[in-house]
C-alpha cells in the first residue's frame, strides 16, 4: 500500500476533469471568437448598405429620372410608343394586304375589259352590216367605231365610280397606319378591312395589345388635360366671383380667404360635369368647322355627325372625307376628343364615389 499518495482511480478522474474543463474553455473561446467575427461581418454589411444608400447614381441616370418623373417625359414616352406601335402595325398590314389587293385589282380590270370588249363586239354585229338598221361599214371604219365605243364605255364606267372592291380606301402605307389607329380606338369605320387570312389573324392579335395601349394613352391625355385646366378653371371661378359680387354680397376679404383655400386645394379638380360635357361639345363644333372648311363636299351637319359618330366610337363608316387622306390628319382631333370624353368619364366616376 502506498503512503501519502492517491489511488490510481482518483488520478484518472482528476486528469479527466482537467481535460473536460480545458475543452470547455476552448469551446467558449471559439464561441466568443465566432460571435465577434459575426458581429464584425454584420457591422461591415451595415456600413456597406449605408454607403450604397448614400451613394448617388450616375448623373445621366439622375437626369433621366428627373426628366421622366418631373418634366413630363413619361407622357412623351407613352405617346411615342403608341405612335411607333401604330406605324409598325400599319407597315405590317400594308405588306400583307398590298400584294393581294394588287392581284385582285388587276384581275378585276382584266375581267371588266373583257366584258366591255365582248359587249362592244356584240353591239357592232347588231348595228353594222345588218339589213335591219341598213348601216354598212368597211373593216377600217368598223375598227374605228369599235375603239370609239370602247373609249366611250370606259369613260362612262369611270364616271359611274365603279370600283374593284366595296372598300372605300386602298391599301397604301398611310391608309394602313390609319387602319391600325382605328383598330386601337375601337372606332372601326369599315373603310378598309383585311382580305387575307394572315391580315385577319394580325388584326385580332394587334387589337388585343393595341386597345389596352390606347386606353392608357387616353387616360394619360385625360390627366394632362385635367392638369392644364386646373389653373384656368381657378381663374374662371375668381372672375365669376367678382362679377357676381353684387348678388352674393361677399367682401373682398371673404373672397380672398376662399381663394387662398382653393389655391391650397388646387390638386382637387372640382370641374362641374356640365362644364366638362360642354367642353366636349365645343371641341366637336371646332372639329366640325375645321373639317367642313377643309372638305367643301360636306355640310356642317355631316361634319358634326361624323365627329359625333367618331367620338362615340360607333364608327358607321358611311361618310368618308374627300380626299380620304384627310381622315388621317383629323385623327389627331379625334384623339383629343376621346381624351376629353375620358376626362368627363373620370369626373362622372368621381361624382359617383
């Protein structure tokens, strides 16, 4: 038996305890170091985010942002995209329909010329060298008479306005652009329509995307008109208030307080519905006078009827300006009128809320 020393089992337990405490201390130091590393990484990430937030974008991006949101560039972009969409649509329709139209037109002319020649020859057989009419002519005179009759019939057909198709406008590029625009506005005059299967398929696909785009343009136009009319309407109310001062008995101080409040609330567009409808009617009359001045074939009633049918998007197509390209010029007037109608609809919706 050993004297003054511990047993082997006690020494092993003591060594095991020391190893355990040493491992525990190492784990705690590792956890503290890991926590410190995570904290430093988090702080570095926060500093990076703050630097990114403080950093300004390039100058060109800032200029584009201001132009788009503060200087009305978004309106220009939307209108420009609509113009591009209409121009490309017109090009597509023109490329699809012009070849088919040209072939049908040439075939119709050949058929009309053949029928005219057959009719003249039968008429010549009845008139000349016939004992019933007692008219005789040699071969030279018969040929001259035949050419005279052919020219006469051709001139007569031209005066009758006989056309190869019931379409009132032919497929050139400008008319194709007009057709694409009327598809987007859902007016659909019926002056032109596709005759090929590819053109009919393109019409459906084009309208699916063009009609929502047109609604966005009209809504944007309506908002612009609302913004432009706020200050004139405010000045109109000021003038009317001063003219009617003798009836309302309002003092200048009271009117100034009311106007100061209205100036602060200028974002609220309180245009009466009857005034909005009157603006639409006034615009229709302006367009009526302009169109009747440009197209002397139309009376004031016909021009007013045409614009009413257009702004109501009925588009009967019974009237076509002379020349038809005038309709392409008047399309801008129609878009402004549709925007006014959109503004009136917005006013009506605001009153109904």
